[in-house]
C-alpha cells in the first residue's frame, strides 16, 4: 500500500514502479468471500471502477467459483484492544467472538450528515446483502482537484454517487439511505484485506477513511502481542509474512 489519498494503490516489493490502483473494492469482495489464493489479470494500472461498488466483483467471483483447498488457514484473533486516533477520527479493534464492524461518519453535508451502520457477523452473506452494492461517492467541487491528481478519470454518475453542495445528483438516487457509510465499510474491508488474514475481533470506526484504516493495519502489525493466530495447521510450515507491507504516509 503506497498511497491512500482517494484510492488504495499497491506496489510490487521488488519493483516499486509496478503499481495497481483502486484495488480496494476488488480486495473487499475477495476478503469478504474468503478468497485468499487468486490470480487477477488486468491490462492497465487501475482496477475498473465497474458501478463504483463491490457487487460486480462478487458476481465475478461467484461465477468463477470458489475452490476450497485442503489447507487450514489461520485467523488473526484479537486478544486486547488496539486503538488509533488522529485529528478527531478514531479506529479501534477489540476482542469479539467473530468478525464485527461498527462504523460512523459525519459530513457537514445536508445529504449525508451523521450515518452509522453495524454488522455483528460480517461474513460473505452479510457482505453481499448489506454492503457490496454500496457505491463510492464524491463531491462535485472535488472533481477538478481529482482530475488534476490523476484520479477519477473515468469518474461519472455511472460509477459514483456525486453530490453538489446540497443533494445527490444521480437521477436514480441512493441504493440505501445510508449508502455512504455502507460504502466506507466496503473500503475498510478492502484495506483490512492487506493483512492477508481473516479477523476475529470487533472493529469500530469513527469518521474513517483509507488513511485511518491503514493506520489500524499498521498498528496491528506493530503489536503482535495483542493478537494470536488460531487454526494454524502445524503440519504446514509457516510462510506468513507479517512484516508491514508498506510505509505510511505517501499521500498527496
Ligand atoms: Zn471505495
């Protein structure tokens, strides 16, 4: 993970020039559906935006099918809370019996304001049902800045919920009243996917975004005594690479 400003970019460890951007919705779908061995082929530096949500990727994965391999995969079980706070934003993970996420956002925008959403058992089914279709969103006044930064070249009402100063501009409106916070949860899963392991714990996010999500990932990796790996197959030699995969921040 090398950049967090508006999208997540990953780079090859061997050759930092090899980069793919906007990976988070595809990674969120793979993570939620518990696909950890997969080959993704693309012919450009960016994952296609599709409709701005993770739903088309879920459909592709379902169509391709999931093959269960005969190897135990460990889960990262949280043993004590880890919390990161940054300028009024906060993210925390604490012990829980399964994978849970609770998320709030606050925007000074009349169409968003305060939104909160929680899922107490985040698995493939609840992801598909409650999160996958939530689209990315952006503000009209940001569009020119995004274009300058090289993002959102393909951004349009086809793949983004666009807001002016007062309202949603898409004629079909929203897919859920709280589509914005649901999409933030998709982004969170895409960022947690960089851990490479399923989580057993409760994640709570206040006013989150990619940068805060990545701060939690880094904090988890830095605090190995706050979690344990469960379900490891002792017959399989451990080849997990739990060193941080990137440096932070490299934001624009
Ligand atoms: Zn997103």
